[in-house]
C-alpha cells in the first residue's frame, strides 16, 4: 500500500512534460475555468462562514473564564471543518462537470503508450460521460462525507486530532484519485466494475490524490494546474494497470517511463 502511494505520487514528475509533448493543454481550458470559478465561490463562502460557525460552537462554553481562548479555538476548528467540506465539494463538482472534457486527454495518452487508438469498450459519449461523472461524484461525495464527519469530530480530542488530520487527508486523497482514474476506466469498465478495480489499487489512487491536494496548496497556480497534472498522472497509472499484461503494447510499467 505505502509503496503504491509513493508510486502514484511519483508519476507527477513527468506529467507536465507529457502534456506539452502531446499538446494536450487546449483540452484543459474549460475544465480550468470551471475549477477556478468553483474554487473562488467555495473559498469566499468558507471565509465568510468560519467566524459564524466558530461563535456558534463557542456558545457551548458557558463560563466566562477561558471564554476568549475557547472562542479562538472554536473559530480555528470551524475554519478547518468548512475548508474540509468545501474541498470535498470542490473536488466532486469540478470532476463531475469536467468528465466529458477529460475523455480526449485520456484517449490520446492511452494511444501514445499503447501505440494504437484507444477503444471505447462501453460505448460512452459526451452525455453518458457527464452522467457517469455526476453519478461517480455523488457516490463518492456521500461516502466521503460519511467518513469525514466522524473524523472531524475527533478534532475536538487533544493528541487524537493530530492523527485525525492525517486520516482526513488520506480519505480526501483517495476519492480525488478515484475520480481522476475513472476518466480512463469509463471507456473500459461499467460503473460497478470501475469501482471494484480502483478498490484493488487504492494505494495508487491515494498517491494520485495526494498530488491533487498538494497542488491545491499552491496559491492560484495550484488551482490552474491541479486538473491537468492530476488527470494526466492518473491516466498514465490507469493505462499501465489496464495493459500491464499485454505483451504487444511496447511500454514498460509507469515507474520506469521517462515522461520528461
């Protein structure tokens, strides 16, 4: 698992070079616009709501002694909660809406590494890709919230809250990588088969998702590059897994591919 997480993250080192080599930047224009708009909306909402939620949480402390300290802590925790939920919504909104635009990127990368045109085994089209993207997004959003809410509760417990932050990061990373890999898998598997496939390779999905989240920590630039780099990296991972046993494709596993 740990080794696969690092392997999934390692692919990012060649993603920029691969995008440039295959001239894929034009396919990311609309998704990047969507990404920027959604991020701004969520950031503004989170900034405005954190103080209100913090004050509401501070109302639990009925004593005057230590009131200011508890309010400050509550506001900080509220900001983390809102940011975490906002990041969850951001991921799933942009990934669902970007799904139809990512298919050409995935096809070109698959064709590049396999040496033959990418096949559409399940006969998807623009509308089917959008519907599937929304379906995957709603499914992952529901599951991620079910895991995230209990983890956020742990943040009120000293010492334990340190580990809960790491756990929260891993959960968010998994579902980000999940959606990125499905852009390729949607041509090869039906919905349930794709879910099962990613579960078998969850370490790689987490590694890809970690890169996704780390990119978002870079002001402005991260929001612009997060989809191109993460989707490209996830496609390389998915293609390698799908064709790993095919002796005729003529490329080595992704950890040996020189993408720069």
